[in-house]
């Protein structure tokens, strides 16, 4: 009976309200209510591809401080000291910003005033031109009994399959190859079918079967085949 009297004395309406309020407070704290959530900053796209012929592009910054305080957004370009990007912003917002090709941007979100505490969130953006393969071809000469050429990828991206079109007078044939990494080169020996005394040869290179660059009579890649005699290849002088 003493135990039941104690419980009855404790379970008054006022005391039950206090207990219930405490339980709600514990639940909100444990579940991470909005007031205690971390700030958020995103940039879309984070990888900005800028078309050829243009020097800049845009990305959309979106932020939320999840507090009653506003935001300050700063930016560091290529690791340089940070400078203001968006000042006195609202607690929640979005804004498009311009980024220039070949640079990396680190955006930093500060809740309230910068300097009181470190950045609450960051977002990194890289801006670059569209990467592509850029094939060139060079005639190396008559080597080990074969006409040899070197194809080089001077672009910033790997190739897919590509085709070397060899035009020998009225005849033509193709060499299929691929891929070729950025900055890499590969040598090819031409077929004996193209041989013929002083026969005009022209080379074209296709990337994914789309003509990327015609190298006919350019940078020494248009040439005449040597004439073969017992002492080796001899180039017959062309008529004036």
C-alpha cells in the first residue's frame, strides 16, 4: 500500500506534464532536429565542361545553413587565398556563378559571419574545355624494306578506334587501329601494295570513322614513294 500511495502522489497532472516535456526534448535531440543539422553547400555541375571557343561556364550553388543565421560564401581558386563570392546571403538560397576554364574552385559556406568559426560546408568545382583526341601522322621514310608512318595523339583524351586512309594514286586502303592514349604514338608499316616508283601517297586519319584531320601534303605527310634499286631506295627527282 505504501508503494501505491507513492506512485499516486507522483502521478499528479503537473508532474506528468514535466515528464512528458522532458521526453519530447530527449527525442528531438536524439533524432537530430533541423536546428542542430549540419549546413549544406552543393555545386551542380561540379565538373563544368566548357565548349571550344568559349572561356567560361556556370555552376549553380545551393546552400542551407539550417539555422536562423544567414550565410557568407567565399571561394578559393587553384588554392589561392579565399575571397568573397556571395556576401550577406539568406539562410537558404541558390545562385549561378561563373567559372573559367582550366581552374579549380573551392567554395566555402560560413554560417553567420566569417571568422567566428570555420566553414560549415564546402563544394569543389573543376572547369575545363571539352577533351578530345587530336591525331596527326608523319611519314618516317623507307625503313627495313617498308614505308613507315607514325600516328600521334596530340589531344587531351584517348581515342576510340580510328582509321588511317592511305591514298596511293587512284588506289586506297585503310588501317584500323585503336585506342591510342593521349600523348601516345604508334608506328605503322604500309603495305607493299602502295609501292611504285615515284608514286604519290597521301595519308588521312579518321577518329571513330569521322575525318579528324587531313594530312595530305601537310607537315611532310604527303610524299612520293622511293624507287627501289639494288643499292636501296632512290628518290627520282620530280620534273620541274
